[in-house]
């Protein structure tokens, strides 16, 4: 394993460990959403597909809470100097920049898995991909 790969893995592990504390916030949101959905829709007596969608919605809600915590609340004050308007500017800029790109991709993998479970309309790859890009772009613009 080369020095570049070692540094890349080091940055990935360190950054993932830094935001790991938000896992519990997502877990709490998952339980709260699951309980709310169960109470509001009275899941008892529903067919398996509906129960799977309700459970998927609860997991998606927890994931979205974690996503918001990680993207907006996990940054220290002053950690960013300004806005970089150049798309993909960190890609190829070294192990730190490439780690940022990989982390952003990994951050949206659950979205691509959970969205088709919750919404029948999102079962097409292009629909899910477009929605993921729209959410990512919204986060970046905000």
C-alpha cells in the first residue's frame, strides 16, 4: 500500500469517526419516526409491502436527520474559509481532497438504497440518482 493510499484511508477513518457521534441522533430519530408512523397509520393489519414502506420511511427519517447533523452541525466554527464555486475542485488535489469526495459519495449510499423502498416512483435508477443529486446540490448551495 502506497503512502497516498495510506493517507487517504487515514483521512477517511478519522472523518468518519468524527461524525460517528451523530449515529445516536439518527437512531433516536429513527425510533421517534417509527413510533409516530406506527401510531398515525395504525400499521396493524396492513400488508407486508405497506409495513416495509413504513419501516423504510422511519429508517429514511433517521438517516436524513443524521445527514443534516453531519452536513450542517458537525463543522467547527471557522473550519471553512470561503466558498469554492468550482465543481469537483477537491478531486485529484491530494489524499485530503479525495477523501472529501469519497466521504460525500459514501454519505449518499443509504439514500439510494432507502428511497426506492419508501417510494414506488423512485424505483428507477435515474429517478433515484436525480433525487440524490438534487438533495446533494441543495446541501451544497445552502
